[in-house]
C-alpha cells in the first residue's frame, strides 16, 4: 500500500490502530527519537483556476516527529497538536522503510481501515446527495 | 518627530488587566474549548481565514480567550503563528480534488453532478429560534441521533470526491479565456514586504487572509459603481480538501489531513484577442479561503478580477485595496489612535493657540 493512502487511513479512521502498531514495534525494537513531537506550520500552495497559477492560501498547524529504527528514519506529521499520533505515524513510517516483518500483517489492518473509510465516505455522500436540487418546470 | 518615554501606568495597567480577566468569569459560567469547537463553526471558519492559520483547536482557544472578539482572536492567532517554525510546504493543492459537501452555480441550472445545496444558512428564514434558549445537552444528542437515523439512498451516484467544474462547460464551448498551467513558485507576503506592482500570488494571498468585512465591503463597492467587474457566480464549492507534502529525498507524498475550503469561480465577460481579432469570452474572477466563508470568497473573486484589470477607480487600484484589507494592519492602526499621543496633540494645541493669539492681535491692531 502506498504511503499517501496509508497515512490517510491512519489519520482519518485509524488512530487506535496506529498506536497499537507503534506499540508493537516499540516492544520489539529499539526506537530512537530523533525529533520529539513538535508543533510547526505547513504552508498550503493552492492552484487557482482563473489563470492556472499558484498562490499561498495560508498555513496549517501540524505536529511533526522523527524517529530512527535500525538504519531507517521515519517521519510522522499530522494536523493540529497530536503528539501521540504523530509519534506513532513516525514509528510506522520507519518500520515500513526498515521492512520489518510486522508490516506484512498490517496490510490486513489497513485494508479493513480502507473499507471503513470507504463506508464512512459513502454514508456522507449518500446523505449529501439528498440535498441535490431536482428541477421541475412549472406548467403555466 | 521625537517620542518621549513616560512611566507611571504599571499599576493601573495591572489593575485594568484584572478587570479584563474578571469580565470573562464574572457570571460564573464556563465554556470548554471543546464545546466552542463543536458549536461555533462559523466563528472558527471566520477567524481561521483572517488569521491565515488553519487550526480549529487554536481558533476555539482564541475565541475563549478573547471572549468572542474577532479582532482580538485573529491578533492572538497571528501572534502565535509567528512563534512557530514553518516546517513544510504542501505539494500543489488543487480544489478539483476536493471532497465536495456543497456546490452550486448561479450561471447554469443543469450542471454535471447537479446543484448540491449541502449545508447553508441561505435557505433559512432569519427568525430567532427561541427554543434554543431552553435547549439541553440531551436535546442536542437527540437531534444528532434523529439526523443520523434519516434514511439515505443506498449507494451514491455523484462523484463528490472528484466533481467536474462548472467552468469546464465554458471551456468546452471555447468561451473561456484560458491560460496554460503556470507552476512558478508563488511569492509569500509573510516573508517579503509588499511592493508595487504586486504579483498575482501576492494579491491572492492578501485577499484570502483579508478582513471579511473589508473584502465584502470593497467587493460590494465594486458592484455598485466603483468598479467594472460584474460577475455571474459560476461555481461556489465548499468541502474537504486533502493536503499532501513531499519529504526531502523521498518519492512518495505524505497525506497530513484535510482542510475545509471554500472556492468561487465568477464568470466575467471580457474582450479577448484571438487570431488577431477581438472576440468576446469569459474571464474568471477567483476566490478561495479557509473554512466555509462564501460571501468573502465571492467578494474576493470580484476584487481579484478588478485588480487584474487596473482602471481609475479605487476597487481597481491595488494599493488602495491591498494595503487596507488586512485585519491586523487596519485594526492595529485604527486602535493605536487610543494610545497616548500627548506630545503630538500638545504641539497641535500650541499651534492653534498661537494662530488664535496672532489673529486676535491682528484684529485688535
């Protein structure tokens, strides 16, 4: 599973799973904290559609953590202040880069999360669709 | 002009601050930051947009600390922002990837995906709901459950996570003044002072973080006769916009979360040169801001177009617009007038007395 999808699943619907995965790694390996959780900003670069150019719409608060497992560095970044999730994401990132055996069985956890996110999004979509206007032409 | 340092207000200021803090608690009522975050969506969207800092948690805290004073809350957030390091820049974020919760067009009735009203105050009677005075936490839970129990259709049919743009209609007909993709790095007004003529990226950045009231007032003035950008709203879309970053030396992007975003594309008739001929096409006026701030985004689209087409009216004048719409700059300068100006005023007073004396003397002569 690609990292953008993996991080999306863990951030959107898998906080508990992320913490469990990270704890599993902490139990079995030495995790070196390179950058303890810290708050910072990410500037958002937006594509505007009038002239197809780019501009900065503003910054978003993020929490960033960096860890090292074996020879691999992992980064955890999440919006808002969330030290626990940020650190868990960093450990998971490093675990994947280090190709630790635990990551193989995580595939099934992530697949379940993917289904959960799809179901949640589908529910929201179905509800929003009720607000679609169905135009009728008035007979005079 | 010389400034004279004076002391003596320290104790009075301390007592004044005690009074200020007392104002927040004097009724013995308490509101958690979590409650503000869960119930004051409009306020939070408003100040996140003006402070140019997207954090619902910090916006809710700022609201609590400022007792609901928007000007103060924005000031607090801008100040806090300046203490934080900028760690990353996002990859190019395109609102075509927005998970749309609301999308309407005032230009076309039938649009791909349809007119999706989502949630909006637009369709309400603006009557006070006195039942809210007696509303309890139980009532709130019941209303939430009632909504969640509403039967929804099985299976969605509209691709809300990849909804086509209304402007694609005009593009397909060749009626859009089209521009090639431009990936030039934007300028950043938080890093470099604004100079004129400004760049497009600077203008859009200043407008999006501008004071809502200021942007709306100037946009309105533009429509009323102080400008010539009269738009049809092509599309207003509100939804969740995914944000990704690219870490140094790594191929794969990193998803960091999503933000609520409003985007507006306004259609404005323009003469365009095509094969040496002047033809009529549509320009786009662009507006986008954090949160659900539709009026601000529409007004921004008017000002964007006006500033792209300089004319001899204030709304088309970039110095007039861009130097006056920032919340901190405008409220800061106006409110500084409350600060002691004893020396300045005394000098004016002396001048007046002198002129009066001299004119009195000349009359007597």
